[in-house]
C-alpha cells in the first residue's frame, strides 16, 4: 500500500487554478515538444538550413530560441512559486542548504554537459547534419544518461526546496515527466 498523505498534503498547498501555475506547466511541457518537433522537421526538410543559409547558422538560431524559451520557463516557474504559499516544514536552514547543494549539482551536470557537447551538440546539431566525431562518454555522460535533462530537473528541485515551495515541487515533477517523455521520444 502507498501512503498518499504527504502527496495529499502537498496538493493542499497548491492552487492549480492559478494562472501563473498553469503558465508554468504549459511552458514546461511546451519546450521539449517544440524543440523535438522543429528538429525532426528540419531533419526531414532542411527548411531552416535553407532559410538561414547553412546548417550551422540554423542550429545556432534554433539554439538561441531554445535558450530564450528556457528563460521564459524558468521565469514562469519562479513566478508560480512566488504566488503560492510556502510549506512551513520545508522553510528551514536545513532544507535551504539541501536545495542549494542539489541546485549546485544540477548546475554542474548542465554546464559540464554543455562543455562536453558544445553548442551544436547541445542544441540538436545532429538533426541539422552536424555530427560529432564520436559519442561523448566523458563526465557527466560517464555518470548519468541525459545529464543535461536530469541536471536541469535537479536545478528546479533545488530551487523549489530553497523556496520551501510545494508548487515548485509539483512543477519539478512536471519537468521530470516532460523530460522522461522527451527521452522516450528522442530515443
């Protein structure tokens, strides 16, 4: 049997009809959907490469759009947390420090993934025909599959704990689910 008391308590702190919370969910779900659809469309048609004049320019343009969408997602996430109540049990120095450590580890995974893959490797260059010489197996890929996704999820989890936010914890679950679906789709 599963004890759902904690989950029911968490849901009691979150107004899921709040427009900021809904905007956060939509932005979280939209991002991986967008980049997967656009990347597959580019792979089939090469339309972006033709419009931009080269695959590299097209990849850099898509990467820039993805970065901007990620800024919007992070803003919506933060605003949704700020508009919802804190969870008193999490509003402690211990939870804040734990969140800070989780955020730091997540940031390490995200940045080291980017450094290992480069811009075009990070932002779907393979769909543009920009292939790496070999599969990256160095850190963080030697420790974890999809370290960019799970590092990003850890960043949101840490941020949520630092803000003692039940809404943030639920939104982090949405991030994890969205990335899990993306991994299944991309695989």
